C-alpha cells in the first residue's frame, strides 16, 4: 500500500486509467473477433460492416494510447488480409 499522499493519488489515477484502458481494449477485441467470425462464416455484408466497426475501435484504442499506433496498423493490416484471402478463396471456389 502507498504511504505518501502523492503515491495514494497515483494509485487512484492508475486504477482509473487501467479500467478505462480495459474498456477500449475489450471493445476492440470484441469487434475484431466478430469481424473474423463473420468472414469465416462467409457473411460478406455483415463482415464489411463489422470490419468498419473493428477499424474504428482499433483507431480509437490507438488514439487513446491504449495500444501503440504501429500495433493498430498491424492489427488492421492482418484483419484486411484475412478478409481479402477469404474473399478471393470463395470467388475462385475451393480446390
């Protein structure tokens, strides 16, 4: 436990930030997961909408400093690559 007044305040601040960060990170993970599930199911209209929402959640987390901007860029690139591979695979047909 903190002893000094400033350490007590720092504890309060860090707890508040931890909870806020957890919210943005959880929201981001949820949208990414839902988008991936829609892509795997082949529901392209829902997948495109969920991709937009996932991108927004990722960008928001990055802007709040919850994740690094390069981490956000990597997540978006991998998600779009997954979508493009799945879309190309269904258009060609499974071999």
